[in-house]
């Protein structure tokens, strides 16, 4: 172990649990050295409904303590601080009713028989679980990155993997058997199996789930009727995979079983590849289809669904430029919350550190979290895009957007405290919202590059939608030279925002590491630096190019502007020129 834990961990477990209960009653935040607000009553342990669907419904909404106990090799290895009870108190105070605690056991468990788990690590897992339980939260405890560290070798090392998995759950079950039923066990996260056919994967996962079920149910204490969570392969909500899980659950004939899947949106949109720059019909259809399948396969048949992770695969990322345009991402989160409520699915936000700053206890993006929270109970409206681009010079004309009412009534537009005047400042015809030229001219002011004004579109319920009036000119690029390590393309953005990059050879074939599409992956093949006036072509992109074969890049911007650029790789040298 590379770090020490709180002093209470060195006490015998029974005594530590007694002290934990005493401190919880006193309202102390263990491990943080902080005292809970004096006016706040000690949370009560929820009474778990006998019906599994009702119990899982009470867990909505849920949150993941990500990149913590699942970090490799230790709790702080991936940048998060040691977890305290204060963190879990914060989550409860923000309206979450449950927390998923992912745990990677690999580096804390012997890889050979009897596959013992390090006692200090088991104590730490129990300590954090106790923090959450003492805060009145439901808890989901699992086996996490072990899925790709050793469980995936099951096709070729079946007996050792099975023995290690069984030993692990035997130890976990014994340690936690007397915890309240607000603690759930999840057999394994995103299971995968190397070099196996689809049928082999289904058979192996069924074997793991059945063994997990048998071990927990036979371990005594409250494990006899504890809620147990079983995944599909990869935790993917594809129909065939959910059908296989449904059959497993039915064969186990246990009313206290829960199905789990994950959802990170339609892949091209989630990572901004293959032209997935907008939360468009394809992305919406993908989400609606996933929740329809969850409802029809499980919920409608009496099996609850705990969607153990959701978000976008690389958004938000506070260390790199946003792959996904902000307004488009907000539409996704709003739609996600609505679809989950319609399907009766409990959802757990995946938070590796991107949402809650665990140092300051503040949301990194309060506006984003406010929208997520609103989606738990209601809909919010939006428009077809969140920016209105006006030219730097010349005449400004009327601009139109589509209103996404989402079943709500449109109440109007506001600029600060001032309500704009319908039919004078703007018009509405059906779902078409048009801003008048004179209004846009007034809002643009001196037309400095970038956002000049922000409007609010308000609806009968939910949160207002922000509309930014932005001044732009066509971006300009100049020549550059570099190596295959990176090429910084000088770019004057002139108030515009980069959407994607298309790459093709002269013969029309796709160029770049993702040669199945011309539109390369944002931040992987290219990344903008607005402050530094560059777009960097990455090593991964440049090394994938053919030698001495000119590549035409088309940079697409959210204003609708397109500009072209040519690059040529020759050995380790790369040159670029504006077209």
C-alpha cells in the first residue's frame, strides 16, 4: 500500500464499527476532520421495499464514486483525494439517493490460491461503504476493472479465473453479510472475454453470474435476500445481450435480482467522430431505442434496471477542448433524464472527477449539474443550436432556429432582466423562432469577435435555454512545418468554433487512423487551441498518413464555414499549406 488510511482503520473491525455508529449519531464526518452542519439531522437508513422494482426506484438518482477505489493501483492514483464521509454527505445533500462504489481488487488480491484480499484494503472498502450507508444512501458495490485485468482471460484460463472470482465474492460476501439491505452487490463491471465467440461469451458470463448468485445467497446474514445486480456483456444494452441476461435472471428464479447496463450515447456523437457534431435524429433515435429495449426486456416483465453508468465518453473534459459542443451535450443530458423516467430506469451518473470537484466540494459546472438535476423530474426546452453567428462586417439579416418545446409552452426571450418583445424583436411561427435583424444588430454591439450577448429562451417548465449571439469572420490559416510528433496549424478562429475535421487523399479515399470515415475523432487526430490560435494535428493522425501523398483537410466550423488545408508527410517531416 502506498498511502495510509484513517487511524480508525487500525482498530479491530468490530470496535471500528461501534465507533462509526457513535460518530454517525454525533454527526461527525469521519476521516475529514469536519463537523456536519449543526442544524442538519442525522440521516435515516432507508427502509428497503420488499419488491425489487420499488426498491430500485427509490435509488433514483444515483452517482458513481469513480476513479477512486477502482483506480489502479490505489485510491489516489488517478487524481482524486481520499474519500471522506463529507463527500458522501455532499452527494446526499444534492439529491442523490444512492451511490455506486466501483472497486478494482486486482492489486489487492493474491493472483494465486487462496486468492486472499489484503485485509487493509478490504477494511478501506468497508469504511467507505459505511460512510455512504450512514448517510442514508443505497450503495452498489462491485468488481470493476478486474473484468479486463484477469477475468477476460477466462476462455483460456477458465479454472483459475473461476476460482479467483469465487474466492473474491466469498470474501466480500462474508465481510458485508450483516450490512443493511440498502447495500447491493454487482457481480462484475462491463464483462469481456478475449478471443471468444458471442455464444462463448454468453455462456461464460452466465457461469459467472450464476456462481456469484450461489455464493452470495449461501453466505448467511442479510445476503439471503440482498438485491443482486447482474450485467450484460460489456454492460451494453443491445437486444441480443439483454435477452441473454433476461434468460439468466429467469433461470435463477430469484425476485431480488436487478439487471444493469450502461449508456454513453450514440458513439459518433459521444466522441465526435464520423460527423457526429450535433445531437441529431440519429443520436436521439439511439437513446430512445436503448431505453425502449430496457423497458420491454426487463421493466415491463417485472425486472428492475439499474443503469450503472451514463454520460458522454469524453465530455466534459476539463483538461482538453470540448469534443462535444456545449448546447448539444446539454440536449443529450436533458433527453436522457426524460427517457429514463419514461422507461422506469434508475440511472447512475459516471463521475471520475469531471462533475464534482472533490477538493472544493463544488460542481465544476453548476449549470450542467442544474440541468441534470432538473431532468430527474421535468423536461426543459431548447433550440436547434445555441449560437447565432453574425458577421463581423456588413449587413446583419434575420436568423431562424427551431424550437424544441419538448411538450412545453414557449414563454419568450429575455436579455438579462429585459423581456424581448414578440413580433418586434422576434417572431414565432409554429416551431420556427426568428430573431429580427435589428435585434441582432443591437445585441452584437461593436461586433467584437466571439459572444457579444446571451439570451434566455424560457419555457413553461424546466431550465431556461441560453442563446449566444456571436460575431465571426471566416477563420484563416497559414503554412506550417513540423514533424510527425505534431503539426501546429496557425489558425485565426475569428470568433468561430471548430466542429470537426475531414481528411481525404487525392484519390478520394479517407485519410487518418479512423479510415472507415473521413471525419476524424476530435482531440485524437486534431485539437484546437483558441487562445493560442492553432489547430494541432496529432502524432496519431500524422503517423497514419501515407508518405508523399497529399491529404486535403476540410475544417468544419459551427457557423457553417468550411476551410481547406493540405498536408504532406515525407518520412518524419510534415508540411502544411492553406488551399
